[in-house]
C-alpha cells in the first residue's frame, strides 16, 4: 500500500459495519505502529496517508458508491460471499475505478474464501476460465502459522464438512451435486418429542399471501426441535392460529424481515400486526443471506444438533428432503405454500439463534478471519 507514493488504493469489504469497526481502525493501528502520518475522513470513508496517497474504503452494500475517485490499486475482501451477479457488479465497478497512473501497472486483487463454490464469481472468472494477466493462488488455512491452535477445530465444529473444506482448503466445492440440506435424514433426525405443557415455543414465519408457512420449535439442550407446523392465509390468520392453538405457551416469533415493509393489511405491516397482538418478535432489519441460513442449518444437522418430529411436521420434513439447487441457488417457487417457504421460515429462527460467524483472531500484525 505504501510502495508507490502518490497513488491511491481502494479496499472493498462486504458491509459498512466491517469498514467502520474493523477495516479502517485496523489500518489506522498499522499506520501508527509504522510511525506514518495520516488523516481520517470518516464521512467519506478514506484515510489520507501523508506523502503517499489515499486509501478508499467501500462496502459491497451499494456498489453505486464506487464513484468520484480513481485509484492505482484495488483489494476486494471476501467477494465470493456475494451471489454471482452482485459480485460481478462489484468487480466491474471496482475495475472502472482502478485506472490511476502509477509507476508500474494497475493491480486488482480478490482475497476471499470460495463461499459460492463452483457457482460463484471467483470460480467462474479465475477457476473455470482463467483470465490472462491474473494468477489464482490457493492458500489453505493451515499455512497461516499466526493462527492459534483452536482456530481450525472451531471452523470444523461450526460448519458442515463440505463448507469447512471450502473455508480451510480454499477449494471450489460443488453444491449442485447435493440437496440444499444434504445432511438431513428423516430417520436420523426424527424425534417423538411433542410440545410440553407451558413451555416456551419459537415460531419461524415466512410471509406469503395465500400461504404463510410457520414452523414451531422447542429448544432442548441448546438445540432446535421442530414440533409442529401450520399454514395461514395471511397475517391475521397467523395471529388467530397462534392465540387459539398455543394459548398456554410463551411464544417468540421469528418472521421474514420483509414483513416490516410489505403488508397484507392496509393499516399495519405484518411484523407490526404480530407485535400489536402481544407477541415477542425477534426480527432483524433485513433478512440474512440465504447461504447464511442454509449454512447455519446444515451445521446443526451435520453435528447432530437438530431434530424434528416428522409425524407432526410432514411438510417441513419433505421440504428438507427434496429442495435442491437451481442455477447455483436453492430452488424457489411462485406458488404458495411451497417447499422453500417452510425452509425459509424455519431458517429465520435457526439463523437468529445459531448464526455462524467465522472466528476472528487478533495478532500483533492485525486481524485474521
């Protein structure tokens, strides 16, 4: 970054939170250790390094903000966490900005784990059809001698084996050859567990006009147990079914976050209607990536931390068994209820309670994840 005075650099990261909480403070810390003077512009997200140039920080949340500057060098972090189309847009926008004159040639780098496997942008651009002028370097996590001993075992404990190999070995794995929930077995994961009197229940909800899919869970030994399911016509119908069918229980609802914007009632959003009915609602401002919901559920399945009463939840069981991939993404259907609706509804709950975050460690030379 400091090898070419008078030029600027772009650093791209998945979210603004990562830029604000990790990337910019990390660079500030390194510059301070090096004894290099700098000035931070927090409103425009760049650091001016005295005598060298500027480092621009941009998030993938809004690639349209890759404007009003040009740089000599670009480093994109974890680009393959994005779906192929959005990753391609980010790469194109970054490439357009990497045109500043410099002593040598302009450089662009993509440093990433291959989250999307053979369906991702990284594989399509450099693994399947290598482009002249680029070099693909695979570096297994075991080569990083700065990592503590617990790091790799924790990755294997958190993820299912296929995804763990993608992260730890840097391999482009195929998800098309497997069902979405490839570790699910109706026999292995079955339980006769029923709803117990007065216990707290957790309900994952996927909103769809004409087919709102709800999966009811208990939590036992810090693991989810699917104990019931139902389909409601709309949000008022969800409220009625919950009040009449589960009146003796404390309920926490985990709805589709889009219910805060889209309404089946002219006067209130779906989520507001659930809250006004007196339910505890646990919903983020936006839905997590589909891959994050899938990874969270597959991790629990592969480590024996998920069970389902297949008799009480026949539709959810079928959804786990049959949903496949189409064009590298979990199958979606236009009619409701559908298999993806059950998996989505349950996934909102599971991701909120058991999300997967790659462990982050801090060393004397910065951070690693």
